[in-house]
C-alpha cells in the first residue's frame, strides 16, 4: 500500500490540532468536547479539511464549527511553529457525520436482532 505524503502530513496535523484542543490551547467557549477524526489534504497540500465530531444537537455542532473556524488562524500559526513544512495549509472545519451514521446502523441491527429474538 502506498502511503502518500499528503496522508502522512494530514495525520500529523490531526494529532497537533487534537493536542491543542486537549491541552486547552484554544480558548473559545464555543468549543466543547470535540474529537478531530481526520484531516484530508489536497494533492498540492495548500488546503486541509479537518473533520471533527462533537456531542449535541445541530445547534451545538454549528457553535463548535464556528469556534473552530474562528480559531483557524491561531491553529495555523501554531502549526507553522511546530511543523517543519514549507507551506502551512489553510484549515477548514467540517462536521464528520460518520459517527452518527455508524450509531444509526448499530441501532438498526440491534432492532433487527430483537425482532428475530436473537
């Protein structure tokens, strides 16, 4: 399996942003319990889509996304200090629906098992 450079850099960026959130370096009250699930970089590595998940309803998700977007300049500056890259990608945040989807699938499977008496 070929592991592209953009994937490796994306993994490092994910770890660094998660670390910033975990250690309270981003001080925005809108950002609560957040998990950075993955980072997708374009082939030119100039833009990064940072996927996150959080608990709560759609309003909470939007507040969290707004808080992360507002901190994107700060995040980019810290990444520039920590990573030895020629160009630091711009960062955009996208809510990751995959956890909700997997939870829904799990509930459906559980209902099917209960209906069949398994």
